C-alpha cells in the first residue's frame, strides 16, 4: 500500500493524470496523523482538489472506510428522493481502492469555514443560518427515506458498514490489553481525569446507550469539513435558490443512521472550540477567570450559535414534536463532541494540557447539567418564546 506524503503526492497525481507537476500551485495539510492524511491543493488553472487517504492493513478485519465513503457518494447520487442531500456533497474526482485514496474536486473559490473564520475573525449570522438550513434539510429529507435506511444499515459479514462510533472506554469497557497496547502516556492523564468523575461517566453512558437512530447523520461536522464560497454574500444576493445548496460538506466517512441531535451538537461544539482555543491560561487563575479572559469571547460567537439553532428548528419543526427534549440532547451531544475533540488532540499531538482540562470541565457541565449550560452557552432562557429544555 502506497502511503502518501508531501514528497510523493505530486508524483502520484501526475501518474494518475490529475495534473502535470508544474500545475500545482499551493499545498495545505490541515489534518494529519499516522493513520490519515488530508491535503488541499490548488492548481494553476484555479481548480482546487482535496486528497484524502486513510491507512489500513489489508490483512485486518476492519472496514475500509474510504471505500465506504466512495460507495456512499455513489448511492446518494443515484437517489432521486435525496436531491438536496446529494447537492451538499463534493464531486469525487478519483477513487483508488487499493491504496484507500479519495480525491475530491472543490468548486472554484471555495474555502473551509474554519479558515474563513480564522482569516476574517468575523462570525457571520447568515452563514450560521445556512448551516442550520443545511443540517435541517439533511435530517428532514432522510428521516423518511427507506432507501437511505436500507443502504446505511446494510451489513457485511455481520458488521454494520456505517455506524456511530465511540471509544469503548467511554462506557467503561477497558481491558488491560487495550490499556497497554492502544494508549500513550498522555492518554493516561485524560483517562484518569475521566474515570474519577462518576457523574460524567454515568451521563455519557446514558447518552450513548439511548442514542436515537432516525435519519442520516454526518457525525463529523467540524468547521474544516464545511465549505463556503469566498464570495458567498454576492452569490446569495444574486440567487436565492442557492440558499440551501451554497454550503458543501465533505468527509462523510463517519456517517451513520443516527441521532440528528449529535450533528447539531457537534456544529455548536465547534463554535465553542473557537472560544475555548483562545483561552489565556495562567496557573494562578480559576476556571471562571480563564473563560472570561478568552481572546474570542463567548459573547462574540453566541449570536451565531443562536442563529444556527433557530434556523435548524424552523426548518425541521417536527423534531420538537417527536422529541420534546431534543435541545437538551443537543447540549449534551455538544459536550460529548468537545470530549471527542480532546481525544483527537491526544491522538494527533499527544498533548493533554491545562487547556484540554478546561475544555473537559466545560464539556462535563454541558453533559451533566444541560439545563444550566443552555443559558450560559446561548445567553438565553428560551428560543422564540419556547422553553426548549
């Protein structure tokens, strides 16, 4: 199996006739670990591509998630009843099953939302509303799709190909063999902190065990997986029909037939990460002081969180009729998404520092006390006059 890196990726692209070597203008690696590489390339022609590879061993029994992602895209584009959902996806330029490589083609002049927020330091209410619409349409369109249900719930050799995944140790399933073969020294610090909190473990167990499975969920809605056009204001002013399709979402490897509260919660959590990553840490300050001294204050991103949630609810009103405690679950899943963020940081950078502990404390509050967290995170006691907790 060929393992791509910044030294051989250009030769690979030339060999498969995606481009010529002199066509490559810019390279950006925006997430990389020992198991996965994602590279964004801009060609001289203006075309942008994303190259993604997930390493796996051919002799193990794990499911090839790159192949699953390719099959998922093929399925969506074959379904006439999932028109909007398929429009959110990027075009796949190339699929290499042997080497587990996908190459996406980006629309011209698109940028991931994380980069846009970082460059502009401006959190548009309109973009947050569009994310809410996009999620609502995804969940509303697939909740009644028998074709989608059958595809996502198919099994190969008795194993679900698309499933909501979580580390077993969050449910207390931790054998000595797993402990010493899969965890680094840094991971032990996180596990020790997590294991000491019985209330957190109990709340997460309840949340995961009672996970609602009712529609297609992306399960990985980080800001760098959401793409917007650089000139989105001009595009929206020219064509109102594009309101629902201007946003693109990629990286569907973790999709499943899951709980829509997890997708909305993950989107909210990633806005909170912008705040939490800007904390000014000092050993003599209490947690409350840390949170107040953030370079990006919570008050700056609260309007986007509120707009995102209002837009989602107004475009998927039936969810509150079916699940009156929906927003409570959204807050809890947002806390869980923060914990997943910490786990990812540990996996990639082997770091669990004071900032991670602060994030974990906020996550714990959201999971164990969602009613109190709603007011602090949203800055409101209700939404549109409706008490959502």
